[in-house]
């Protein structure tokens, strides 16, 4: 009867190669993780800038609304009234953005 081939024990260089490959994979994964963290920070800074810009725009709109409020009620046009309707919402947006921009 023929014998089933037995698996030869692994050569030392084969074991070392497997270990090196595992280390390379680990280092690559670490590098990718760092890069994605850096990208996330960059994205955050970008949205932060957008938030600051939006905050400035909202505050500008609020100033315009305050100017409209200076008018006597009988001087208000329909446009003025429409502009003032969004004030509460605008103040909420500003509060939210100010919280975001503080961090």
C-alpha cells in the first residue's frame, strides 16, 4: 500500500515570511487608520469653516430683521412681514451654529 504524503514541517524561512507578511499587513492597517483620522479632521475643519461662514450670514440676516423691526408697524410691507416670520427659526439656527463653532 502506498503511503499518504505527510506534510513536511515548514522551513524556518517560510515561518519568517508569514510573520513578516503579518507585520506588513498590520503596519499598513495602522497607516490607513491614521490617514483616515487625518482626513476626518480635515473634513471637520472644512465643515467648521462652512459653519462659521453660515453663522456670519445668519447674523447678517438677523441684523436686517432688526432693522425691519425698527419700522413702525404700519410701515411694514408684506415682504418685511415675510422676512420677520423666519426670525425664530433663524435664531435657533444661529444658536446651533454657535455651539458647533465653539468646539
